[in-house]
């Protein structure tokens, strides 16, 4: 009886420890404010990505116009990200996030008014996405730097896990909510809803108090002579940690090898090669998000994970294997399972990377390092899409998937041969 009772108590204590570990970040007011506001904002973003293409195709019905809209959205981030990190490191991150959110909310309100009054034209939409991209290039490194300040060691894994869960849920449910809102109303209503989510974000950020990062030097006192020095501090910070600069370069090349598969070849494989329905494609695409959510919840249970080098690049091998299995899949069940495994591996890589970045980078240089990290991710995305399309024409879609998957697997194996990667704990 006593032995049974002790086992029950031990089981209860363990469960409470797990729940406490995962939910511990919610005890922090700063985390709760940031997480709540950004969760609403990410749902709004998911609605925007439904409203935007519907608006373009309702006006011009041109894929070229849609391509130009996406290019103008990404272009400011590619051009400005190497520089915006310096501003992030010299200003209040919470104030910078509030300013960009207010500006983006006003942009969306203006587009909603124009769309609702049938005055929206393509040149105005082009200007909207260009300005939106500029604001995003400021917001994203500020948000990343704010997380590094708030996600302290005792809550870091759980905080990163909960953040990723909310992002994945927004990606899964947001488009459906956007379609429902626009279907019952108009695209203008969708823009208004997204603008309202920015208002929620601004209010939550108003309760967030973040100390300004320390200034290494004073631009006003030093003039332009010190500008280049401070701008390149991000590069110098990366050079201190072999793990970090190897990770950024690796992520850039993974994007080349894998981005085109998700956006170009996966729908081709399911719809054209295997002759399956659009419903199956939707399930396969969603399975990746569900795999990521499960993995984020598991990862957040533990306060610290050891052997992160092996975990990260072992997951990279798993990611490549999941893509390789695609060419053997013949049933929806195998496709869904493969997609879920891919999403889980991608989530492990993301969480180990974010945690190590927050742990290793000095707070006063975090904005610049985060900008370089994001630049490495964004800059080569168009290259990956173009290369995938070209290879698929030359050697076929199936062989392109095989080549891309093998590049990922062999790259991970080669990187694990480096002591700085293999022994990173």
C-alpha cells in the first residue's frame, strides 16, 4: 500500500514537474505580454497571406503581378537586414517593435479603406508591400533581440517551445480563419482584422519594459568614422563562435536545397506525379505543422538539452531522409507521416539554433547578429526556387528531390566531422 502510494506520488510529482517546466514562462509578465501580443499578430499575418493574393487576382488576375508583389515584400528585407541590426542594438527593442507595429497597422487600415471603397489599384498595393517589407526588416531583428532578453536560462527552452507552438498553430488555423472571414465578408474585412491584431500587439508591447542595450560607442561623438566599425561588430561577434557562423552558412544552403521542394515540387509530386487530390495536398502540408507542434511541446519539457550539436545535425540528416522518402511514397498515409517527420526535424533544428543564439551572443550585439542570421535565410530563397525549377526541367522532378535530399544528408554528415559541431553541448 505504501509502495503503491509512493509510486503514485512520484508519478504526480513528475507530471507536475513536466507541466511546470512547460508553463513556467507564463509566470513571467514580460514573456506573457510578448507571447500574447505576437500570437494575435501572427494570426493576423496568416489572414493577410490569404487576403493579399485574393486582392491581386481580383484586380489583375496575373501571376506576374503576384510575383512582383512577393518580390517587393522580400526585397527590403534582403537589402536592409544587414543594417537594421545596428538600430536594434542602439534603441529600445520594445519601442522599436511598437513603432513598426503602429506603422504596419496604419498601412493595413489604409489598404482596408481603399479596398472597401474600390479605390485600390496595383501601384498602391505595390507601395503597400514595399513599405510593409521595410517595417518587417526592422521588426524581426528587434523581436529576436527582445526574446534574447526575456527568455532567460530558466525558461529558455519552454519559452522557445511555446513561441513555436503558437506560430505553428497560427500557420495552421490562420489561413482557414482568413478564408472564412473573407468569404463571409470581403477582403477589406480581412485587412481590418489584421490591422486589429496589430493594435493588440501594440497594447501588449506597451506593458513590456525592456532596458535599452548597452552602447559600445557613441555614433554622435564618433561620427561616421565609427559607423562601419559598429556595423561590422555583428560579424566579429559571429567569428567568436564557430558554431554560430557554421550554422548561418548551413541554413542558407539548406534553404537552397529544400525551399524549392516545399513550394514547387511537393505540390507537383502529389497533384501531377501521383494524381492525388488537393485535399491530400492540404493534409500533407498541414502534417508538417502538426509534427512541429508536437516536437516543440516535447522540447520545451526540459530546461536544458545536452549534445545539441549531435541533436541539431542529426535532425538535419532526418530532414534529408524525410525528403528522400517522398520519392518512394505511394499512399497518402506515407506522405502525411513523412511530412510530419520533416516538420519535427525542422522544429528541432530551429529550437536548438534559437537557444544557442540566445545563449552565446552578447546582448549589445544581438540585433546585428540576428539581422545577419535572417539575411542568410532570406537572401538565397529566390536562388533555391530558381535552381529547383531549372533542375526539375533538366533532370526531372523526382531526381531533383533525390539530389536535394542527398545534398542535405551529406552536408550534415560532413559538418558532424567538425569537432566544433560534434562536441557542441
